[in-house]
C-alpha cells in the first residue's frame, strides 16, 4: 500500500509542479482542542505515512503559524529517505531564528516573504507580493519550481492547505482520520463557500485502513466528479467549474 500511495508522486511529470497536501484530523473533523493541543490526534502508522510523503518530495511547505504553534522539524526520521527542503510561508517575518525547521542539517531551508526582514545565514529567501493580506499559492508553487523544487508537500496548517486547494494548486490530498472524537475545537479544511452541493468537489478517492486504526483518504483532486454529476431535482448537468 505504501508504494501505491507514493507512486503518483514518484511518477509525476518533471515538466510541471506536483503538489500533494496532507491533513490529519479526528473522526468529527477536528484538528485540535479549543486550547490548541493538536499533537497525537493521529497514531503511529499515520505518522509513518507522513514521513514517507516527506521522503518522496523535493520540499515540504508550512505556514509560519504552524511553526509558531508546533515548532516542527519537518525532516525524515521514521522511514528511510532523504530530508526534503523545508519551506516556511512567512509574509511578515514572524519566523523565529530558533525554529527547529531552520536547523542546518544539510537540507535546503527557504522562507517565502513579502517583507525585507533578513533571513538567518544559510536560509534562502523568496520574495513575493501580498494581495489582501495573502500570498498567491500558485505563485509560491511556481517560484519553488523555478528553484528546482518540483514535488511539494503542503503539510500545514489547515488554513494554508485550504488556501492552496481553493487556488486549485493541489494535485492530491491525503486526509488521515483518527477514530477519535474531540467534540470541539478548530476543524480541518475551510474552503470558499458554495451555494449548492452540485458545486462540491467530488474527487476520485481510494480509502485505506492503516494498521493501528486510522483511515487514509487518498483524493485525486485533478479528477473531479462534478462534471459527471446530474441533479435529478432540476435536470441540469453541472460542469467542473460549477
């Protein structure tokens, strides 16, 4: 199963970016408690899968909020493989120089910024504009592709993943669901609102039960069932763009 899940990434065309996003959540769609505790929602097999994804890509990408909240290392420790480049989207220069993801372990370290705040020694800076307080996900993907980073893992947090999906900048989405009910707290994906279910994304999806009980939904976002869906209540056929 592990090879099958990573094959689309390994076999992606080198002529264009390939972007996979990964999200872990509880059975009721929560990604943290109301106090912000989020570690260990998913169990060991899910963490192994995340590290396997890291080993398959050229770079792992997170927003600065994830670094401030969790201080992740973003390297490969649980499986065999090379550390990917580590990219932090940090428009306003909030990333602390003590962040673990900036540790010099031989992997490339990149911050994407709009401000002129300098980066620590050895850390590359990509400067992109901000529009309405946000950076364009497609511009980030293109800039990283120009740096030779063709296969990307968007790892967090949920707002960053949601913005990349809304921008149609994600090829594949892996959602890891733990058999855990938190009952309150922030939820996972929050996309632009739709008015009708016919507008909802219906990607081709494979479901995998992991060894210790978590369930992995492997969603191909480039195959959207909306274009084949008909609504019996009005007889109209809806295209992929709604």
